[in-house]
C-alpha cells in the first residue's frame, strides 16, 4: 500500500489517507485480507500524528472497508465493486461541467455529498 | 572516495581474522584444560552417546583431539565465509558469531564430557544431556556476544546519483510518501513446520526432553524468519520481521538503484528466510517470484520477495534522489 500526503492542500490529512485506501480498493489493488500499514509506521514515515492515521482507519472501519483489531492492525474486509464505465463517464461529466462553470473542487465535492445524502 | 572503496572490500577480512583467531584460541584453551586430566582418565573414554547412553569409545588423546580438530576446521570454514560474503554487517554478525560460538560449543562439550569421565575413573555411560545443554548455552552466549560486539556498517553515502534508468515515482517535491507491504508464508514455513513437528515426535520417541526446546526455538525462528514488514519512506528501506527482530535499514542516501527482479530463493539462496547469497547479497526471501532488489553503496545489495515491488522500487529511487538533493 502506497500512501502519499500533500500537506499543501485543503483536504484534511486523514481524509487524504482514507481516500487512497478507498481508491486502491476500487481499483483492485487491495483485496480482502490485505493488511494496511501499522498506524505507528505510517505516522512516523509520513511525519504526522499517529491519531491522524488512526482517524483515517476508523473512518474506513465505519464505512465497512477495513476491520480494526488490536495487534493485527487494519485488515481489508470488503472491497467495493470495481468501478463501472457508466459511473466513470458520469463523474467525467460532473468534472467537465464544474470546470466550465468555474466551480471549485471542494464546492463540487460538497454538492456531490449533498446529493448523496 | 578511494578510501571508502578500499575499506568496503577489505572490511570483512579483519573481522574474519579476529573471530577466527578467537575461535582457535578457545579450542586451544579447551585442549590444554582437557589434557591436564589425561593421566586420570581410563584407557578408553566414551566419545559418542545415543539414546541408550554412551555407544562409542576411543583413547583419551583422540577423544580430545578429534572433536577439537573438527572444531578448528569449522572455525576456519566460517572465517572464510565471513571474508567472502561479509560485506553487510548483518552477515558479519552471523558468520562472526558462528566462528567463535561453534568452537566454544565443541570445546566446552569436549572438556565437560572428559571431566565427567576423569571424575568417575571409568568410561562413563551416564546421561550427558545436561552437559550438552551447558555446551549449547555457552556456544550460543558466546556467539551472540560476538555478534553484538562486532562493529556495524558506518554511514557510507553513495558517491554517484541514483541510476538514471531506474524507475521513479512522479511525486511533487513537498509530497510525503510511504509504501508498506507484508511478505509472509511461502514454502519455508511449510518445511519448517514439518521439521518442528518431526522434532517433537522424535523427542517423544527418544525421551530426550531438550529436543522439545529445539522444536520451540525452531518454531519461534520460523515466525521471525517467514513474516516480514517491508517499508519504503524518506529515510530509505526498512525490512523488519514481524517479531521485531531481525531487521535492517538501507538509508536512502546509500541506495544506488532499486528495481524489480524475479527471485528463486532455493537456487539463489539455498533456502527461505533471511539468507546470504553470492557476493554477500542479503536475501529476505519467503517465496518464488517478484522481489525488490536494492543495490547499495560498497557493493552491497539486498533482495526482498514482496508484492507490488515496482511501486516500492520507484518510491525508493525517488526518495534516494531527494536524499542526494539535501546532502
């Protein structure tokens, strides 16, 4: 599992981490049974607080993506279905539309979240 | 720079010589001690023990010199191994520990069995498992002490840039990254479990209780040798057993090139787990197939069998570029 962190963006650090796990799971790079890096290792390597990583893992646990167990760390349990061409095309449409209208990324995401609620 | 290169290749030799001398010295002392009892010994002394007690006998002189000569051959063999493949400090610790620990084990075993027989004045047929345990303990303790005392690798930053044709990860300069993979299982685990089970059966059949301890040690070693956490971050490559030890670190500024290779542990390393191969290459190999090969300054290298090695190699090359930049 590769984690990257960009401290320069507005996206919260824990959210960046959780998003990468979700993405890897959708792409089939993570399969059930795979173990995520230990929170301590990842935090030290990324120079962030261990609670930042734990918060990302808790988020993923609440979504049912990973299982958190003492001593075993975060284990991938369920992988969302692989991405669908129709969904990809729809997302591309949204991106194109928001760029054309000059709507910022976070605002677009907020609109999507609103629609998903 | 010239100094660095020479010290790199001559480094294992002084360690080989020093540990070889220590090992032979231990054997010499044991021989001297055993010969002080030569007049008190019976004409024939026991030299071999089976499950039923002593089953082979020899004259006191050959009973002392035989095993010690074998010990000397082994000592020299391990010393030569240190000189040939001891480029990495981890390898020097293992082979250096064996160079001294093995003769201490053989010497103490010889001295203690001879002592037991001069005390009773006739060929002993008594149980020697306690003496054997004592000798194993002395050998292990000495070996570990030598391994710990041997000097580690000093920092030796690579003198050249990371190989230009090595894969890189596209990563903005201020972006932090870490890659972690677990490498575990493989045929070595199966072989080891079968071996441990056989030892337990054998221990029950032969009633040699100390063999159960051997099975336990083997079981623990399996856990330590067949499950690894591999991590690449800004500080370089970290390979760590899930047991916490053994572990090793290749600093990013010592990496000359990281890449993906096909590994055949049996052919290249003669087995699985933490191994040493030709040219002193360290192998952390648990299965056939894809592996991460890291070439390090001073002609050192390490290969780890791990999935998604391409990502690990690309990130390590990128981090090593960065390490050069900040030097």
